[in-house]
C-alpha cells in the first residue's frame, strides 16, 4: 500500500457540511471523495468535470439578447421608481 500523508483543505462551513451530507448519501466520507477527485484528475490529466458560469450559457445569453432587443424596440419595459438613499 502507498504511503499516505495528511492534506489540509479550507472550505467554508456550509460547503463542508453540505459536501459531507452529499458524500455520505453516496457512501463515502469527505476524504474518500477528495481522493476520488484527485485520482480521476490524474487519470484524465485534467479536472474531471466542466467548470462554467451559467450566466454565459447559450440559453441565458439568448434570453439576454432577446431582452436587449425588446428594450431597444420599446417592448416589455417595466417602470421602476428610483429610491434615493440619504447620505449618512
């Protein structure tokens, strides 16, 4: 068996707790899940999943483009009241 070492990883409390619940449902602890991630990364030579920002998805970009076109054409505009905050 290979020698093992300890690794410290920083996560915010909510992320850690939610990850522990998810991985427990999958039958593993946090350490095992990170080992799976590291081994898959090494096997594939990359992060084993896509990293993206949903803001830039094709669907959202199409929706934003339609909203801009509607606004430029004067359609689907809402009236919003400007509320000014007083300087303290």
